[in-house]
């Protein structure tokens, strides 16, 4: 079992140890040997965090079986980002348990159903975004507006808008569809512009 814990700051009475104590106790009760991923002093608004990135990379490598968190908001403050992370874990066959969120335990039949519903809502949201983008492009094309590769005059604004959506927890695919910039091109141009500090995580690649 893998434990993930996070606090935004070590000040103001926040202590990641409070989460870890409870998580370790539950893991021991279930007979699990744990590996811990801890982000301390890192805001949940950030979609890229050192420990979270390592955990997702291990999930992609097939090293994880179950991930245990104290509460769902420890994964992130953005609903879109939380859904993206859960979708990534589910897609890798990794179980997920949130101690303080009743019913969110994919190691049980009822929990698997609940997790499947969350994944379905995430897929539904992506489809809705895609449909809106396509409809918007068609309306713009009908009005004679350019909808292909962004012209140089609007490129900077498109990159700023894309960075803003990523910071809100949008996945790369959704941002690509919303801005009209191909995903790999968008990632490369953001790196070239110095707007991304590191490579995309498995969750961001969605």
C-alpha cells in the first residue's frame, strides 16, 4: 500500500504527521506494508508536486497496488485535477482509499462502483468540453474567423490562457482542445517560453 499525505504549510498548526499517524494505523490494521509519499509545504492548487509526481510515475510503472489518503482534498483543491489523478490511478489498476470520505474505497465492491462513477463523470466532463470546443470552432469558422494554428499576433495570449487552464487543473488534452494548439506543440512552446518548470506528470499528460 502507498500512503500520500500533504499539507500546504508547516505553520499555523498544520502537521503532516497527524495525517500519517492515522494512515499508518489503518494500513497496519489491514496488514499492509507501506511506502510513503509526502508533500509538505506544497499548495494543493499546484497540479505538479514532487511526491505526487513520483507516486503517479510509480503507478504508471506498475509499482502501486493501493493508494491511501487521509482526505480527497489532499490530492488537490481543483476538482478537475482530482478527477484526473483518480482517472490515472484507475486506468493503471491501482486501488484508492480516502479515510475521511465515506464510500471512497475502490478495494470494496461498493467503493469500486463509486470510483467507476467518478471516472465516468470525468470522461463525461471531457466529452462536454470537446463538444463545446468543436461547436465554438464551427461558429467561428462560419463567421469567417481563423481557427487553425494560432497566428503569431495571438500566440502569446494563447499560451497565457493555456497556462491559466493548466493551473486550474485542466488536463493537457482538454487545454489543447480549448486553445486549438496541438498537445505536444503546446507543451513544447510552454517550455520554450519558460512557463513550465518541469516535464508533465502522467496525470497532466491526459
